[in-house]
C-alpha cells in the first residue's frame, strides 16, 4: 500500500491529536503525510509542534506539514478532515446567552436550538469553500467531516460541490454502557444499530454474540432492579416512553431536540441533571497555556498517544484495506435507505466500509412519529444551508421557526436579529 496524504483542516482542534495518535498506531500508514491547516497561525503552530513531539515519542514514520493556506496542501490529498469552528468559543457564549433571555437553554448548542442554528450559519459557508477547493485540487479525495452542525454541513458540501463526504461522530455509542449494565454484558461485546440524524439517533437493534437483545435490555430497565439505571438517563427514558424507541447519544444532546426538558419550569434543565455549558475566560486561557507547555516540551505528550476512540483512522484503514471490512456508523445522504425520510437528507446509519467504499445499509421505514420529528429537522437543515449561503433573513427566520425550542414568533424575530448582529463579524452575507 503506497503512503497517503491526509489534510486536517481546523488543526487547532483537539481532534488533531486524536488522529495523529491513531495514525501512529497504524503501521500500514508508514511513510504517509499529515498536513495541518488552520487560519489561526498561533493555534496551527502549537498543534504542529505538539504533533511533532507525538511523532518523535512514538517513533512514527509519518511526515508533517503545516500551512495557513489549505490550497497549498490540498493537491495530492487522499483524505481531507474537516474539523473547523468559526468564532468559537465566544460566539457560542453570546448565542447561548441571547437564547436564555427568552427562556431557551442550550447545553451543547452544536446542532439545534437557536445557538446551534447560528453556528450553522457561521460554519456552512466555510465548509462549502473547503469542499469547492477539494473538488478543484484533489477531486478523488474523501472528505471526513467532524464539524458541527454535522448534517447540514455535510449536506452543504455535497449539494454545492459534489464531493464525497462522510460525517463521523461517536455520540451515538455513549448509551452503550447503560445497555451493557442492564444486560450484565461487556459493552465491547455489544453491537448497537443507531439510525436517525446526527445527535438524535434511535436504537433499532442491539446484538450480543449474534443474538438480538434490545427488547430484553429495555425490559430489564423497566423492572424494579433496573430502575436506578433507567433513572440515570431521565431524558432518554422519557422520550423512549413517549415514542417507543430509545434515543441514543448524550442526555444534553437529546434534550435540545425537544421542547420539554430545557425550560424555566425545569430550571433550565437542572431538574433533569442538565447544565448549560459555558467556557470562562480563565478556562480558555488555561487550555491554551496547556497547549503552550506541551508544544514547548515542558510537559510529556504520552497521554495524547492513547487510542482516541474516534473512527477516522479505522475507517481510513478499512477503505485502504489495511484492516478488514467493518461496520461503522456514518453520516451520508439517505438515498432511500430510510424509506420515510427525503433521499437528500443526511442521515446517520450503519455502513459497510471496505476498499469497495462506504456502502450504506438499508434501514426501512421508521415509526411515523419518529420520522416526523426527523423530517422537520431535515427541512430546517435545508433552510439553514440556504440561509447561510444566501444571507437571506426571511429564509433564516423560517428555519429558526422550525426549532422545537422557539417559544413564539416574536421571540424568533428578536433572537434572529440579535444573533445576526452579535455574529456580524462571521456572517458578512447578512450585512
């Protein structure tokens, strides 16, 4: 297998260290090149210096490049990893605080909620620009997207540039320990099939040693001896009881898709054990001080070389034939795999990954109520893409009005205008 070239765009993200660590442990990638790209020169420099230390400690046969200009490194790339954010963390903090004035609380604000919608408006134009550069400079490359909001970002890149995009997120598997405890089985022996859209998947199968055990796991959770486990996930529990399917992922992500959990009446979600996540200036400064110390050699980097748990490198290895074929959960255009969702929708579902490519597996129809929830979000995502690329306030308002947390038409108008003003630096199309 000849060496490959992988570009990581948004290299100031901690995902960079996860990918480098996993590449160090894959001997089949020896001789390959990792090209780090970030428009923030200081963040890029720190990431490059830390990554070089990691390669030295691991003794890895990998070459490292770094550039603030992605067009300088994209030619010859086999894979392009998109992990950009725009205006973070302070744009997010402002968006969340605006929502709270209208009784809207957002623990993650990565995908939905007014802050998640505004994040999409910021990120999508840059993701499309990256995709167009990939189409022009390395058209055979596969784009691996980690940037949020994942579904509309992937949709925009596919729709506007026609590139091959695979969205990757591990949140769907975070409910596995609950099922493992209910079944008294090792989590690593369970194979969960989760389908839906990113950050709102639904469990439709749970295999253990070739046996289907999802009904048994759910039954055990409802029994008195399983009550403590069930009550440890009150958001998933209540949605399961209401809709008949268990939602996968974290409690805070799930809660943001519904109007029931993050309200003034629940003390902003505190009654469900949820908290709005804020990054203080002190925490942000401490994070960068940690990076500076790692880059300068003042602290060891061995802890960064642990297995990351991310699927980026395993998927690359399966696509290249370095590892055997695998079933991975990915985000791709639906194309009829979930019967009652639009074909162009970006859905999260299992796929068979091998040198033949990423082949999505047929799901069939979802229950009508669940499909209806997802269909509204698919429409919202399309409007988000349209608004982000056009700067049309009317389209943006329509998309925001589809959000489950929006409380009134007047609130939607006010949140949109205040958010656009607060994000004007990153939203020139809305000028």
